[in-house]
C-alpha cells in the first residue's frame, strides 16, 4: 500500500523508573507538528512514579503496565497494541524535535521505503558534567549541546540544527553485521514489517533492537537514514554504554547472529565491537569464556592478532605492573 503523508504513526515509549526525564520526553511527543499520532506507554514494573507521570501526561492514548520483564517485552507489547501504519520507539530519556515525525513520514512517502531512520544530536545537562566525567568512559565528550536543567523545551521547539553533512545513506545488513549502526529511537518502521521481522528480541540484552534492525534491513533491502539530526539523545551518567558488563551479552548475541545461518558468516567488525573486545579482560567472564567469544567474534584472518592483544591484557591483570 502506498504511503501517504497522513498515515497514523504509533510511538511506543517503554518506561522503567524513568520519572526524572519522562515528562520532558512526553512533552516532545506532544509538541510534534504531525497530527496523526498515537502514543503508547508501557511501564515495565517501575517502583517510582513513572506510571503516574504517564497517566497524567495527557499525551498517551494507551498506558499499559506489566511486571519487570525487560525493555524488549515492553516494546513488543506496545507493538502488539499499535494501530498505526508506522511505528517507532522512543526511550524514556530521549527527546524528539517538534518536526521529527513529519520529517520521517515525508521521506518515507517520497522514497517509498518501509523503514527510515534519522541522525541524532547528543545533548546533556550542565549539572551532570562532573558525574559524566566520573564515569570514566569519556562520555563527557559525547554531547554536542549543553543545556541548563529544565531547558529541554528549547531543544524540542528549536529550529533545525545544521547537518554534519547533507546526505542520505542506506544502512545495509553488511553494515549492521559490523555492530550497532543506529540508536533504538532513530527508526520509523512500517508496522507490518516490524512485526514480520519478529519485533525486539527479549533474550538479547542491549541488542533487542539491533536484531530487529538486522531483520528489517534484510527484508527491506536496507534502512534509509536521513541527516536531519532531529533525534535528541540525552547523555547522562546512567546512560547505557558498551563497558564491561555488556561485553558478554553483546558479543554472544553477535556470535549467535553470525552462526545462525541467515546472515553473512564472515563479517568485518566495527568500532563498537572492537571496543568490547579490548575490554574483555576486564569483565567477570572466565578466561575460557573470553577466549571463546573472541574467537567467535573476530574474522579468521585477524584472530591471531586479537588473541595476542587479549593475552597481553590478561597478563597485566594476573601480574600487576607487568609490562608486555
């Protein structure tokens, strides 16, 4: 069915103890200049007042509550209740500029595609700078915009930001096999293709949306991405990151994808996967588990090099102060 600029769009917002930022996130949806919009909020067992904020917001058509089954289950439950021709996910701490839905639907209508993403603009609150620096992974350098507390509205209602480059690209399966290539909240999907692709994957921590994008890209011939920078990605001390606790879940999921018989079996690895591999020795995984993940992740031609790197890091852990 051809897309039209007046198709209903469903936005699914999973929440879990997100009361600190949820009101601003929902404000960004209420500010959209695209009128054919329904919002579904799925609370994943919050113990704070996230559910009350969602119900009082007046933005959501539907507010659902469930036990703490995880964000993937919450996203899938929202998908099951969606009525829109198009669906998208928005995390509880991110924002959408007021023109974002219209930008995506207009492009999908013009290009005739089943999935379209946009680029993002990272931002942070000035009062969070010391805490960001204390995390120790360099995230204090991620934000492009800094705002004072409570000034999210200036971003939501602001004018478009200059693009890094005027371009449209297609994110292919091959690119996604190298590692995550886009944020969860960056993609607008045709609802039918999101469902046919299996939705989000509940067993794959932090990769549930990546596996959805892989399957959508395989079915749609890639995911188009436009450089509108209208996704406002909040960088804060509790942001998800690719540090050691995530290495096991992420690398094992990537290995299962590569060995599953559906996707390319010998992909290259991208920077985020390399970052995880470099941090393997700092995880709580056993040496045997670390070596297995490394061998299953790295292309054959690079395994000797990576095993040597890993071995040197393990020696430094075993013999503190040792120089290798």
